[in-house]
């Protein structure tokens, strides 16, 4: 493999340790919204399904028109798959025959024609490119009229794949063309044009535009990308990543099919089975209230025909009282996502919304980190006071007074975070709306 191609794979391989990317695909007039979250050895893909502009009867009747499907790939280990509001999830081992291909923009960077991992073992850019080019006959290198490097891979069948690289973008490709002979003697030509954006000091694709024989076929657009931010998690919790409550049945696929097992999810990151499940429920360590609420939702909601994302809370995040989430920057991403969905923001509005969220979260997490000792100490005192045993009316009054002092102390500590939410994020999002969007009924 030429060093120019190895350099692309190496760049994608070492792009970041953690990242969050909001992106969309558009094919045949339908737009699909996706989110990718990365840690060192994990890749989470959240697929919010096809976004239809109108919610009339025939659209609502389309199964999974609004469903959320999530896949979490732990490199070389397993893949979890879950449809939101479903009572069943799936986990596939690295060698499972049921592994579900997973779209990943790092794969698109090295091989735009195959922007997904085919299995857990190949879930790295270098391995993906090596597999993609495993049966190449030879390579040709040249420069184009603009002095940009050009690398061509030639297969024994006559198929070719050509990368045009741009030194201004660290040698990344700006155009990739695949040509393959057809049975009728003609040629099938597929082009991919790649634009880049700079985020957190590195280049990353802003868009992929695919053309088949000169006609635009599909588009991938990146709405927001952030890398190695201090507030990114180092490891993902399955329960939090999927919004999957304890009690969901998890079908663990074996290597062959006959060696598969079904477990119950513990709500965090593990599985329980048989007597252990019964004991956990009876002892109260495994709480099934959220799972039961989910099972009681109307069928149209559970089948994904109408939007209902925040089933774990009594009201959707974007309708909640400010105090319930204003001091939780980790919840602001859900608030922003649901604001975008509720008001059907346009691409530029959506991009501005994610940038605003990133700015707000940076400020909030900077403050929380610098005051973490004071906040932790106040929370510890609050828990100790709540759990202490007291007797008599006089002691109860003193205890209430102490609790009020601790609450005021915590409110004062969290006030700057509340202010970022109420004075920066909320009005900033509202300012993005057009008069028509503001006038839409709730």
C-alpha cells in the first residue's frame, strides 16, 4: 500500500480519543439524522431515523418513521443494538454471525464507498482500508494539474479507485473516484467529493457528496463535530448511552446461533440471569419502574410511529422546569436535540445550535471542575444529614433548618451553571428561530 494511503488511515486512526459528531444523510429526498460518540475503544451510533417534514396519517403509519436505533461497538469485544422503547436489546460478540454493519465517518474517510464497519475485528481505519484493498493488483501514483498527489488502485478485474489528495488538508482526499466495467461493456463511475471543516485543531469532513455517472446520488453532511473535549466521557455506560432501563431483555447471540442466551439488563452496563435476576428485583437493587412505564406506552409510541424520546422522565426535557436540568450540563445535549426536533430547525440553524451548546457546556464544566471540591463537600453533608436518624420535634426542626442551609449553599454553588442555561443556552436557541417557527403550535 502506498505511503499516501497509509497516511490517510493513520490520520483517521489517531484523529482523537473522544469525539461527538452530529451528522445527516440524504438519499432520495429523505433525511436521516445520526450522532456518533467515540471513546478510546468504543463507537456509539445513534440513528434517529428518517425525518419527515409532515406528520400526516400515512407518514405516522410508516413503521419506525421516528424510531431511534442505537449501536454501541466495543472494539474487538462486542456490539450492542437497541431500538428505543423496545423491551428487547441484542448483544453480539466479536465473532458473532449476527454482527450488524455500523456506519462510521472514520471508515468513510479512508474508503468513502464503504462508510461502515463490517465486523468488530475490522473496526479501525487501518484494518478497514487493508481489507478493502486486499486484492488490489497494483498502484499508480502521479500529480494532477494543481500539483496535488493522485493515487490509483487497480484490481485484476479492471476496476480502479483513485484518490486525489490535498496537502492543505494534511494529505486527506478531496475527491475519490471508483470506476468498474459493466457487463454491457460500459463503465460505472462513482465519484465522491469531500469538503473539510476545522474543529478543535484538526481537519474533519464537512460533507461527502456522492455521484453515480455524473448524477448526485446521496449526501452526508456533518452539522457539528468536537474532539477530545474535557467533558467527554472516557467510557460509555450502556444504560445512559441507549436510555435503556433496567429489565430490558438482552439477547446475547453466540458464535453459531444455537449457543445464544437471553438475560435481563441491570440498568447500567451488565446482565443478570435466572435466580440472580429474581434476587436483585426482590432486594430492590434492580428497579423495574422505568421499564414498566415504558411497557405501558401506547403501541404507536413503542413501534416508533410517533416521537416520544423522554419516557424516563414525566415530561420531555425541553418542557421541564429549568431548575430540573439547568444545573446538569450533561442533560443539555438532550434538551438541545429535542429543541431541534420540536422546532424542525434547518441545517444552518441546527449547526448554530450545536455550536452554542458546545460553548455553554465548556463554560459550565470549567466552572464545575474548579468548584468540584466545594460542591462534593456540600452534597456529602446533605446526604449525611438526610441519612442521620433523629428523634423528637426539636431535633426535627433543627434538622430541617440544617437541610435548608445546605440547600441554600448548593443553590449558591450551582447558580453560575443555572445562569449559563437560563441566560445563554435557552435564549440563544430561541433567537435561532424564524417568526414562522415561533408561531407554530406546541
